[in-house]
């Protein structure tokens, strides 16, 4: 547990805020996949379409680094 704390502290000190935001955006991009599937199952076409387009655009054009 102490090693994880040291690693987290080192990451917090060494990585600039801009880079942390990009990492966060990259992983948050994958939240669109369950949103898409859930919307399809609920027959919410507009929401499903929006989630699909958002995922594709973010993945293809920004590598998921910008939202």
C-alpha cells in the first residue's frame, strides 16, 4: 500500500495538469460505449447516435485525448 501511495504522489508531482487531463479524457471516452449500448436497448436512437458519433469522432480524430 505504501508503494502505491509513493507512486501516486510521484505521478501527481511529475505530470503536468494538462497531461493528467488528457489521460482522464482518454479513459472517459470509453464511457460512451455503455451509453451507446444502453440507449440502443432502450430504443433511444438519438442518444445512441450521439454517443456513437461522439466516441468515433473522439477516437478517430483526437485519439480520445480531447473531449
